[in-house]
């Protein structure tokens, strides 16, 4: 009986580790550099690495850093929802946000012709991480 208990002590942790690795294999794989993620975008299934996806997101905003006024706009849109804007006063601040997919115009079409703007999920994601 003592021998059995000793063998069980030796084997227990490797078995627990093996069970955990098998159970959480997909989560562990996603943490490995080069691991791929799949998602649907524009009706197609996309498979890419997290590194490539991060590069795409970073390159989406080509205007350097957001200005304080742009951050204020994102916070306002998050808080108030769809908001009217004044073309002559706000267009310069809003155009880079719209071109990068951080806000959208209403009705859809051209920012110069729209009546209001709202924040997109990408804009909310960026704002959440800025304010974290």
C-alpha cells in the first residue's frame, strides 16, 4: 500500500497538469506567439495571427496621435450616443476619426453631408483602453 501511495504522489501532479493542458488547450494556444485566431468580417471567415491583427489595427489610424478634442468627441459620443455636429467647426477633428472607423456618420454617406455622428465599437474599444 505504501508503494501505491508513493507512485500516486509521483504521478498526481503530472496527471493534473496533463488534464489542465488538455482542458484549456485552445486558451493556451492563443497565448503562444504565432497562434492564429478566426473571426468573421464582411461575410468572410478571416484567420490571422494576433501580431498581424495588431499591426492592421495600428495602421488603420494614419494620423499620429488623437488630439485632446478628438478624445473629447469620443467620450461625448460614448456618453450621449448619436450627436449632431457643426461641419465648419468640427469637420477637421472628426474626419480622421471617421476615416479610421472610430466614428460613423448618420445618415450613412459622406461626413460633409451628414447630420450627426456616433461612436463605433472600435472607437469604444480604443476609448476603454485609453481610460483604463
